[in-house]
């Protein structure tokens, strides 16, 4: 599905100033991806969809030369202020502003779900990776955020979350390349509905691919969401279905 990259960049740009405060999921998924990668020591890393540069800094600490790329100039500025990378590129994963075979590892943590065509994104990430290098990525799968969908169904008829690809579709998008993969569900817990909703807004994940503009919650909607939202032990749940992939480039 074609997505509005300008709107996505704007949503993440608005979140740049407080992104790290809400990015617990991104850190957990990134740590899991590191574990899947194992003990690798790439000379050059492209952090594709770098955000504020949290994992760019991790790779620099591992003595890699890091190129940080993001669709949002505000995110790149935040990464630059923290000296997260060696170089910064404003660009789109589906049209990378890099030549062929430039890096040893592409790292892309929870970014490719914002692409129009995952197969095109994967092809681009592999194009800039040297033979023998790897493309390591995480993305969301269908079934993510069931609590959000369940609660909103009791409030109105609109869709309030994006549709994501299935496991089979993600694997197919890798085009038959050598792929190691893993999936899991991570459930975050919040004291109230507003905290759960703020966590989505805080990481910029409020843009809908279908393009319907976000609106401010009314008190009535908030009360209805609170009643319908799945809870456990008095806490409000938000579950993410994640796919981890490591492609070996040949």
C-alpha cells in the first residue's frame, strides 16, 4: 500500500523531542535483534530508520563506523546532537541515497513497517550491503495492538491502527534470500488508558496508512476506551507482534 512519507516524517518529527522517553519497545526489540545477530563485528553499519540514534550509539561503541539515516530531519537532528553516528543521511529506505555495496551491516529496528512495499525496502537494504554482509531488521506483524483495536470497536466504527503484514508476507518479501528469523509478542503494561495512548503518540506511531487524521479524545471516548480495554492485574495492556529477520547477502 502506498503510504504518505511526508505525513510519516512529520509524525516522527513531532515525537523527536521525547521519543526516548517512550521507546521501551524499540529498545527491547533492538536487544533481541542483537541477540539474533550474535557476535558480529562489522566495519561499517547503516542504521536505516535511526530515530534518535539509540542503536547507532550501540554500534559506535562496538567500534563500527555508523551512517544514520532517517525520513525525519528532526530525528536526524536529535541523533546528531547526541553524536550517535559518524555520518547522517536524510532519506527513504525504499530509495536509499547510497551506492551499491557500501556497508557491512544494515540495521533497521522497527522502521520498515512504514514502507509502501517491504520487498522494495529489502531489495534496497541488500543493494547497499557488501557480499557476505547482513541485513538485520525488525517489523510489526498482523495481530499487533489487539487491545487497541478491541477497545476502539466499542467506541466507533473507524480503524485506529495500521494493518501489518503476515509472517508469510514478510518472509516472501525477503525474496528467497538466506534468512534467519524469529517472532514473538511483547506486551507492555500501563496504569491507565491515557498512558497507553501516550506511548503510541510518544514514539510517533499515530500516523494511519489509510490517511484519516487523528483527533483529540473526548472524555466520553476515553471513559468508553477504559471500560473496553483489556486489563490484567488492573494494568492496561498493549501487545506488539514482532518479526526479527537477519538476511545474509551474497
